[in-house]
C-alpha cells in the first residue's frame, strides 16, 4: 500500500514538523494499518483512542506522539488517516511533503 504525506500550510512548517517525528517511518506505517483495521470495525470516537492503544502495545510513550500528530492537524484517529495517510511511502525512509498535496484533505 502506498501512503503519501499531509497537506501543510507551508512546506517549511511541514519539514520542521517531520524532523521532529517521534516515530520510525515503519512504525507510522504500522499505525496507519492498525487504524485502517480498527476503523473498519468501529466508528471513530473523535479522539486518539486507537492510536494511544497502538502506542502502548508497541511500548511507546503516547504523549510525544499525540503532540506531534496534533501539530500535523490530526486530532482523532480518522483524521490521521484522512490528513496524514496521503503522502507516506513504504519505500521512503522518511515521509515526503508534496506541493501537490497542499489543500488536500
């Protein structure tokens, strides 16, 4: 599955946020898959419940990841998929910010 990255107000802000990414790229891709599976079964509760559960299972502290996701505009589990799962690539070592993704939701 090919993933792409988020539409950002500015490429500079996007690049700075990406540099602060608290997860390995592979873990971000696993999170996308986890959320796709969970949200196929249950509706989004407009929180980060599935994301936080995934992080705990992975042995990762949720707080820095939640802060990072919110900085990217993802306030809930479904927003992670709608806003972030646009430009990520499994082939990439790091996600790419694409000018063509600007304004996409």
